C-alpha cells in the first residue's frame, strides 16, 4: 500500500475533526440512550454532564499541542477509503432499520446500529493512521452486542445500553486522541 506523510496541518486538522466527531456523536448516542432516565431531574442532569463532556472535548482540541511520536502516514487513497466505509455504514444501517422494522424487532435496532457504527471504525484506523479507532470500534461493537441482548427487555433498555456504551467509547477516544496529541 502506497502511503504519504501527512503535512503537520493536515494531521492536526484530522485530529481536530476526529475529536469533534467523537464529541458530537458521543452526545448523540447519550441522548439516544437517555430515555431510560425519564423526563425529570436525572435526564436533565445527565444531559448537562453529556453536553459539558462534548463541549469540553471540542474546546480542548486547539489548546493541545500535537505530540505524535511519529508523523501520520496515510494511504494515498485515504479519502476514497473513508468514503467507502461511510457509504457501507449508511447502507447497512438503512438495511437494518428496514429489516428489523419489517420483522417488528425494533427493540434490537439500537444495538444493531451501534455494532454497525463500531465495525466501520476498524477500517478507518489504518485509513487515518489512528490506531485508537480500532479500540473505538471494538468497544462500540461490544456496546452494540450488549444493546441487542438488552433488546429483549425493550427498546428503552436497549437504547440505554447501546447509547451509553457508545457515548463512553466515543468520548474516551476523543480524550485519548487529545491526550496523545
């Protein structure tokens, strides 16, 4: 596989974008799982904490110096790889929604979607030369499997398990990328 060394600005922008995406989707997954908290104080406190975590990650990005031990080595076709895996993820999510709705198994959707999203992170690790994305993928797949198992208890429980697990995985990735630089 042919690679090139990403210029410092490109590497920094990739880090910034990656952390921002992890923060934004971490918040989204938290909200997706928050149905278990009801509509009272626990929901609002949880949401406030989730917003603080997400905003904190985004605000921290430009304040952290890049300290990669080596330059980012990207495949020459990294953009195409990214596009392929995003398209693959979207197609699988749409197929899962259509299939599980048709089978009246919507309680299994949160976990299924979390596992699909997790699976898309694994090939993105080499595409972005960001090994931490593999662990994000594994963690989200585990959250997804747990969410599917929780689907037997209903959509709210399945959403909480898959949602909170995925949120933590994404926020932890954002924090790890920030810490490493």
